[in-house]
C-alpha cells in the first residue's frame, strides 16, 4: 500500500512538474520568444485611430469672391425601432417632409421615402437602428437643423414615453455650399452627398481641392474608453488648395441674366454663351441654359447638367466662314472688289445655293461676305483655295481636336469630309462638327493678331492660409494660325458685316453702341432623318470688340430656338444677345467707347503725362491724401477705418494726372454704397470694381441718378448716365465719400 501510495505520489508530482515546466515554457515563449509580436498585437488592439478630415479648398472668382466652399452641415437619420415604439411614425413622416422639402420637391414622394425609412426592417424581421433620409435629409443647413430640433421638442407630448428619444438623429458633417446658387454652375460642377466631385472644376481639379486627411491615434480599452495617461499620436490633415478662377462673378452674373431672357423668350433646346480675353483666353464668363443649382442638384433633369459650351457638337453654319476667310486672305485669294454670280453654284455631285435660293445677282466678294453668301465661300474655299489647303487650315485652327480647356467632358468635334460636296459645304460650315469653345478659340486667334491661345478657367492655385500663389496657370500660346497682317485684314472685313453703312450685312443686330464690333452670324439647318430641316436651326454669333483693340471675344449659340419657321428671325436671338451682353461686359471692364473718349479729351491728353502711384497702404487718411498731393494725384478715401487697407490703382502703376486714386479705410465689401452722382462713366466703373459692387449701366456719359436692386448678397447698383449736353444744368462735383450712401446688406 505504501509502495502504491508512493508511486501515485510520484506520478502526480511528476504530472504537476511537467505541467509547471510546460507553463514556464509557455510563459517563456510568450514573454521572450514572441514578446515583440504579442506587444504589437496588443498595441493594435489598444490603439484606436480616428480620421481627421481635410477641409476641401474653396473656389473663388478672379476677384476672390467665393463661388464654392465647405460649410457645416447635418444629416438626418431615423431609428425605426424607437419611432415605432413611440407611436409617432406618421407625425415624423409629415413633420420631416415639411421641413426637408424644397421648391421642386414632390411632397407625397418625400413622405413615402420617410415612411419607408421609419419602417425599414432587416431580413430577420427586426428594425434597423439607423436609416438616413436620402437625399433630402443629407447635409442639410443650420436653418433646417434648427427646425428639426424644434420639431423633436414639439413631438414630446405625442410620444408614448416622453422621457425617451424620439428616434430622430442629427449627425454633424461638412457639405459643399455654393453661395450664388446657379451662378457658373457648369463651370463649378458640384460635389454630391457622398463627397464625390461631379463635373466642372470640382472634378477636374479634385486632387488639388481635396487635400490629405490626417488622423489621431489614442489607446483605449476593450470598451473603447481611453486609457489613463495615454498619449495621442496626431497627424494633422493638409487642407485643400484654393482655386482662383478666370471667371469674373459680375460678368458671369450679367451674362446669365441676359441669356436667361432669351432662353425664356425663344425656348431653344439649349443656349450657351462664352466670353474671354482674346489676348490670354482667360474665360470671363461661361453660361448655359438649361441651368441647375448645385446646392440641390438632385432636383434637376439630366439635360440641365450638360456644359453645352465644351461638350455639345454641332454644325456651325456661317460662323465657320472665318476659317475660309482667313485662309483666302492669307493666301492672297480674297479680293474684296472681285465679282461673282451669286445664287447657286455646281460642285461635283451636288449644287449649292445661297440661303435665299436666288442670290443677289453679280456682286463683289465683300458684299458676298456681308450677305453671308454660301456661293461666295464655295468659290473661295473649294475652287480657289482647294480641298487640301482647306483641310489644312481647318486643322490649323484646331477643329477636329480638343482645345484642352481645363473642364471635363470636352468634345473634339469632327471633320468627316469624303466627297467633293462635303468639302464644298465645309467652306460655309456644313458637313463638319465643332464645339462653342473651338469657335471661341478661333475667333480669339484672329482678334489676337493670329496667335491662338489656350482657353482656360483656372487662373491660379492659391495657398488657403497665406493666400500666396502656388501655381499660375496660363496664359499659354498654342500657335500662330495666320500672320498678324492677315488677322487684321480679317478683322477689318468682319467689322463690315456688323457696321455696314449699306445696311445689307447679316450682323447689323450685333452692333454695340459706341464700339466697333467684328464678327459673324451663323444660321445652320438641323439634320432631321438624314436631311436638313427647313424650319429648325442652330443660330449663333461669334465676334469681338473693340475691333481695333479687342478686349473681349464672345460666342453665343442657340440650339433650335422658336423662330416661328422664319430663318430671318435668327437675328433676334444670338446677335441681339451678343449686343446686349458685350455692351455690359465692355462697360464693366471700363473699356471706353468712342463717345466717352470724345467727352474726355482733356483726360486723354493728360494721359501723356505719366505719374507713378505711391504706396499708400497702412497710412492714415490725411497721410494718404498728402502723399497723393505730393505725387500730383487726387486721393479719394472710402470707409471709416484708421489705416488704408487697399488702394486702386496699385502702387507703382503709371497713370495720367487726371486719374483718381481710391483708398479703402476698411474692407471694400463692408463699405456702404457711395453716391455716384456726377461721376464720369469711367470713374464710376472703377469705383464699382474697387468696392466689389455688382452694377448695371443705363446710358452713357455721367451719372445722374442711382438705385439699388435686390437684397442680401445679390444686390445690383443701377447707374443712370447722360451725355454732357443733356446734363448741362447738373453739377459735376468731386465724389464725396461722406455724402448720402446706401447700405450694403
């Protein structure tokens, strides 16, 4: 027995010893051999990281007016379990629908959407715990958030358990906000509810705008509670860069207001207008209708999102004659006084007619240009220039390939010419397809002495903190399409299609009072079922002004406007819209008309004496005035601050002795609207631009009265002007900044 007991004891002891050795071995394995691995695993379990989102860069116009920015937002979601337990499903449905609806919302459909969210179940029959209301409830603004908070409070008496939640949640987020609504929507594009950039510069420059997210890492226990004395490892986010566009908000606003009138009056399928500086091809304004509001993009049809200016491809018609004209002028073929038989002309396999079918008898090629004779251009481009050279010039002007504008979804157009009649018709803009931006670039090249420039909508990439320019974009020469002397001769010829003393030219409706305009009309029949329709057209006008020193090039294209079946009414649309918009843009830019130049002869002569503007920044009002007097300049202060924060013209600019120097004693956009009465048109425009005012000009000469239209951020100063002879009895005082003013709201 004793032997058995000893044996059992030894056996049990040995077993415990073995277990102990195994335990020690395991501990050694864990704490020594695999220590680093397990520490790393534990660290991963403890370390919890949260993403620190980068702020998306803002988009501003050329004068730093905000067009797109990130703002606080809130997303609405429901807990179906709680909503049903509280017995408030229908109250929630009706109440939230009234808060979340917008002008274009179908309320019954929205109510159904909210009802479905409030009753949403998993496959096992249990309710989901968190259901977002898309799209209406995603990233709403503060006003709607406040309304929902009040609504939750109003629900309290209706809940079964008044102490518990109502099941309506609001989650803090950021959203993309477009403070000007539809303004420049096709240029900007939009960012959807999921944060994805769609269209426009939002998409094209997404990598620049997005920035780089950061993260914060802390140590937490299994329940997610941060450990005591735990250190946080922070990688800060790098916010996106600011895009400064070439777009001028004021010009964009004027163009949109004007073009919308024509869109409403003639109901085209679409209408587009683009304006640029021909010397740089910086796009000043780009307008499309139908339009959309990027703040509630989900309420619009797909047709509203197309940027017709860069995407749509169409047969241009007679605006394309600029290519044939430039080619034959360069080659010495176009002789204005030479005559030809108008009306019709035969080409192999076909016959080409003038638009009136009968022509105007035997006329000169200059009059053929004025009449926009197709026969004239077949003679010039097909028979005299020849097919091969014609195609070379078409390609030289960039047709058939993309311009490379910094916007997505650009079309390339096409030049699918095969048969002799194809080449003949291409001379006057048929049997080939172009985009508006291609046409604009071609006209811009002629306006710029034959040098084609790259069209672009982004001017600079800017550091959002320092406001320093990180990268300048453009201007970029593309190629010299024709020599300067040929381009000037084309300009001279195109000017005669608008300013025609014989009143036979097709471009008379595009005249701009006080300015010489060079340009060309286009009325192209639409192809329907393989044949040219006799009563539907694309009507267009492309041109630039002033013709002797072009500052703005502009193209307008209307797709199938309602002309009542009468092609002669085409002049009512694109040419008239061009005239109205071009006058507004030139006025805004301060380009003097011939009448104003005559009125200001003294100012013109004084301009020969150049004075360098001194640096007035940081000076007091009196010190700035004294510095101006010492330089021989009149300094006019605005605002009530103690120091100059901005001046115009900038320091170092050489100006004439009559030039006023404006100084802002506070931020210009906070200065009350001054009294412009008695100021010349030039001075009034300079001051409007200096104070970042949106304005409208009626008449020419000197300001005799003013009004303010609109409210909030969308205010327009209306200035009424009269020539000197009509205002002889009115005083012409130096503007007094302390005179009666109207407050900016």
